[in-house]
């Protein structure tokens, strides 16, 4: 079991916009598309497809529209990917009349009255954990169902909703969905975000008091940045760099493909504007810079030299403090442990996050840096450390054996500086060893 002493701390007297690539240098860009062209090395454009899987818990008859790869429905213009929904008749070719194709037409023999666009990232760009964001401008109209989401990244549809994360869906029709009623306001999200009222998550809301109440945001017909931070322990949803929802223990651990599509959830009415467009300015995928083979174990840690890499663990002892204007982010895979005095003055901020993202953990005993300023060696555990450094910096260390033998064993360095005294009692010993990590 992982030891998590501190999980998530945000201390700041003003608004913190979250730990996004916008302000956290732990993140590094993996890939992006700014849609100067429609890059088919990155994206697959679905063609003759109405999103029917043949499974009982999905659409019985396919969606009302059919997706095509024609320039009528998917194209690039002015640096944006455009998914365009059209009020037009369309008949699929015979070769597409099957499940996961034009299943509605195959089943009933009727053609489609609406067409639209769907793109998904190819398998080479499958993503497992990280930060996924896109800047998007949405259409508004009765029946429209635009979405930015993920699904199992194998490219094979063999299970319903496998590894699905809805970064957003915008549902606008009268019957609602999963208990959410229709709203005629283009300022209200109807999935994922809006149901998390301040009363349901008062801690988050109190940290970000300028978030709109009751899930209301500014008009989604304008440009907004929609994103998730996805890790083994939680998913955080963001709008315009503000965290708006957190879900822990989500169970989604498989690589995913990224999907953007513009659907109809219900048949439109006379007020529905056709044609309409969903515009995508960019898609970016980040992961965390990590140093999983090392840990931070420090007395009086120098935050100014923090490398902004995710470490195996972080253990801070003694007198630690931030300066007035410091904005410090600590990320670790196993745990963050802060002991004794710690000061975060007004004007400074500290964010601490723990997530088990390192593929192979270095055993704790072989990753710990043992560097105390004072220590009762009657309680020393004799475990293997990565480095041992004692003395200097006004720290006088006395190693006195009274109850048992002491073994100072490290895999890298043992450094005994001035100020260290070793006085074993009769019949006891203090041994120094450099060894390999088992």
C-alpha cells in the first residue's frame, strides 16, 4: 500500500488557475496538431458511420446523422479543424451497410437526412495518462450533441464505453440525458461539469470562488479551452485552465484514442440552425517530466533549485519555508511527507500532488537520501539508502550505539563531514558499506 501523507494542497490567498501546462513546468508536450492541414498521419476521419455498435447498451438504431469523410463535413479552414453538420439526404454505399457502419440504413433501408463529421486519433498517438486539451468553439441548437472525449485506443470497438472519458459533451434536446433536463441556454454545460454544484463540492468551490455558480459558464459559442488531467488516481476537468470537477478512483487505465465529433442526440426542430460548425483550434497532449529513479529527502530544502520533475517520493524535514512570491509545485509518485516546521507566507503558493505514475518503482530503501541534521541512532533502521550524508552545515551528528549494531549502507555515496562523531559502546559496532540495490 502506498503511503500518502499529503495528497492535494493548494494554499494561496488569491485565485489559482490549477496546475496546467500553462503554469506548471512539470508538463512536457508529447504531440499537438494546430490544424494548418488535415493531417491524416494523426487523424482518422470516420466515413459512412452512424455510431451503432450492435450492443444492447448503446444505440439501438444508430444516431440520426451519418458521419462522412467528405469535405462537406470535415475540412480545415483558417487554421481550424471544422466539423460541419448538414441538413441533407445521404445514402451509404452497399459496402458500408453493417454494424459500425451505416447500421440504421442496413436495418431499415432508409437513407439519412443529416450528415456530420467525426475524427479520432490514430493508434500511433494512443495516450495513457497525462494532460489532454483542445481549444474549441461550439454550435448551439436543439438536438446538437458535440463532444470531445476518449475511448479505448486499440482501434477495435469490442466493448461499450471502454476507457471512455468525456472531456465534455453538450447535450441540447428535450428528453435530456441521464436525468439532465434540456436547457435553452448556451451558457450551461449539460454533462460532466454542470451537475457539480458548489454545494456538492464546497471545498473546490471555496478555492475558486470566481467560478460561475451552478455550472454556468460563459457562452460556449465562444472559444474555450477544454481539458483533463488524467492520472492513475484521479481525473481533473478544466475549462479555461480552471479546475471544475475531480473524480477519484475512476478505473480507466488503458491507452485511449482522442475523439472529436458533432452528433445529433435527437431529431432537430424548425429552430435548429443548419448548417452548423464545431471549430477546433488545436489539440495538445502532455505528460509529466519524471525522475522516477530518484527521490528528494532533504533538511532545509532549497525550493529555488527544484527541478519540477515528478520524483519517486519527497521527504522534507526540519525548517522549510517559502518566500513571499514563491509558487512551488511538488509532484511525487509514492508519497510526499513534510515534517516539523513549514511556512507558506501570504503571497506564496504550494501545490502538492501524489500519483502512482512511475512504471517501475525503485524500492524505498534504495531511493532514500539520508541527510538529517539530528537523529537518534537508537532508532536507525539499518536499511539501504541511496546516499548518506552526515555533518557540516552546522549539523553535529553523534552516532552512539547502546542497544544494537548500526550499519550505514548506501548504493551511491556515504559522506561523513566535520561534526560527525562515532562512539560505539562496548561489544557494539558501526559499519559503513557501499552496496548494490537488490
